[in-house]
């Protein structure tokens, strides 16, 4: 029997501006199973990144409910949601979000500090080896190329062996050749660790690699395809 690790039921997200109320997401329901790879696609402004931040518990819906790893997010306060993320969730963003003053190795071990566990340098070194950066462990982000920085961000995301990995346009800032390498690494690490992968992307070749594609338009789910 498959197990849902993410479940959204009738989710609406409305943002109030001075002039009006904007509906970003409207009646979104979906379920994602353990180990599944899912791409969320749609044009700019469709609500993709908002949906991902809600599923990850970074924000809360206006109405509706979201379950992440068996826990109802609306039943948790911000501290409890943060604890759930630091223990079980990994993130890869388009802008890498590495800490400039830290070396590649220190950036990769950061989730250990956030989780409050002993820093496992051996695992961090192994992950950096796996992504081809074993020789760059003591370099800071400004000494690395964009592709290398994204690889460090990937290694960091897998440092705590997350149950779920959220990736928001993980290849958006990279040239095509580098992007292809990052895609291969992402799926390779994902397979190795049995992680559930939820990815926001506008890259059709990346979406095609996923088990399932969920299409958003104007804040609604308008289509779904299984590869």
C-alpha cells in the first residue's frame, strides 16, 4: 500500500493588498506518495512557488488543510513546523542560498546545526565527493561557479537524508549543460536516498523525468500527467 507523505485538501490562498484581495490558489487538492517524483508546472504567476511553500509549511493557507509526513500543518505552530522541516525536509532553491562566509563543507553540514545534532563531517565529505566537489571542500561560495554552488546546495539538502525534498526552479540560474548535470545529480541522489521529490519547474525536460506532472493555471490545478 502506498503512503501519502503530502496531502492538500481544498486549499485556498488569498493575499490582501491595499486595493484588493488576490486569490493566488483556488481549491487545490492533491496527494503525493512516498518516493514519488512530482513536477509542478505552469506559467509565471500560476501559483507554483506559493503552492510549494504551503506544502512545505513555510506559509499557511487561507482555508483548506495540508498534511506533511502525517502531521496536519494547521495544527502546528511556527516553531513546530520549523522543527518538522529541519528534521525531515530538504530544500533546493534557484538562488542557491549558501552562506557566503562558510566553506562548501560548512554549508553542507549546516542542517546538522539547525537540527541540533552532531556535525557529521564524514557524511558531508562523502556527499561532496558524490557530486564531484571533493576537491573544493574548503572553498567559499564566491570561489565556486554557479553550477558548483548549486551542487553544494544539493549536497546540503541531502545532508539529513530528508523524507521530502522541495526544489524550486533548481536549474533556473544555470546554463543548459550545467543544468543537465544538476538534473542527473538530483535524480541520482533522490533514488539513492528514496526521497520524495516535489519540484517547481518551467523546464519541460526536467518535468518529463518525474513520475507525475501537476499543471497549475491561475491558481488552479488544470491538468495532471503520469509518465
